């Protein structure tokens, strides 16, 4: 049940005979909207498809017929592409990062647009607040990281790149190898997914909480002032969420580039 569905609960105010419709995990569960070939589409799934088509459609339209003097759409596309290229890929990976700019640009804008859906009217839900979507994105980055590690260094060199640190005292080698293995092989995809999911989950939950409270407290009494305060907090959280949405897309892409850089660098 989403925020606007909770707000639509008729007659549910503080002076009515009903409890506060507190948001919870049910706020992130949706019934299927329609089915295609026996495959049910829920709201998060539909939003994800829309975001994917929006990113593909925009960059296709922007660069389908590139001009020396760019038009407005091409100019916006170039700004976005160059931002990822200069601020993330080349800054972190170096010259080798040029070939990975399209991959990182796709990740950045896809994650960002999915996050932005939280504040878009009618959508009002970030697909990245459902854990499955950050997991898939993290898995994509992780597979790329592992593929480049072993492609660049071979099997033996790849294993060394993942778990070995030069110059360690011999008594510490088993412990450090074990820690590096858990850090690079086990924990990296998990923490990458959780970081994005937890921020978007918490942000959406707070916005829903204050929005529902505004409606629940809105009565012809002194509680209207409290309702107004809750509404202002909802607006403030929404404004903060706009910044967080961008930052989480940036951090996710930045970490992806750090992993790629680690896969390409010489053994340490």
C-alpha cells in the first residue's frame, strides 16, 4: 500500500474511531496491476521498466544524430555523459576508464531515475526501496568486477588480486587472506546492494510517515497546527530526498568504478 493509498483511507482522523494507519512493510507491497503472458506486473516492476525505457529513449534521442553544434537534448546528454566520465570513471580508473564510461553512465542514470520516482506524482515510489532491484544491480557490478579481475590477471593472478597483500608478516597471512576474501568476494556485493536499498527504504518510509500523520491529525481543532507541522516535515524530507536520490546514484556508480579499478590494477 503506497502513501497516497494510506492517505485515502476515508474518515480516518485522530478524533474518529480508528487507529493511526501507521506505514510499515505493507507500504512496500503491491498487488499485480496487470499480467502479460501469465507474468504479473506490480507497481515497482512497472516503474523499473518505465525507468529503463526512459534512460534508453533519452540517450538514443540525444545521440541518434549527433551534431557539431548540439541541440538542447544532445547538450543535456553530453553534460550527463561527461559528468560520469570525468567525475567518476576517469577520476577513479584513469585512462583505462574510458571504455567503461557507457556502462557506468547507464548504471548512474538508471539508479537515479528509479530513485527519483519517489517524488514523481502518481509514481511516488522508488523501485530501489525493494531489495531485489539493488541486488540485481549489485550482482551486475560484481560479475563485471570478477570477470575483469580474472580476465586481466588470469586465474592465479586474479585470486592473488582478490586476497593477497604483499609485505605481510607471515603469522598474519592466513588472517588477512581470510579477511580479504570475505571483504572482496563475499561482502562487496551485499554492502553495495544494502547501502542503496537502506537509504531509499528509510527515506520513503519517513515521507510516508509524515504525510499520513498530516492527514490523520488534520481536524478542525488545535491538532491542525500539529498537522501543519507534520506536513512541513514531509516537504522537508522530500526536499532532502531529492539530494539523497542523486547522492545514492553517484555513490553506487563511484563504488562500481572503484571495483573496476581494483580489478584492473596490478597485484598488491
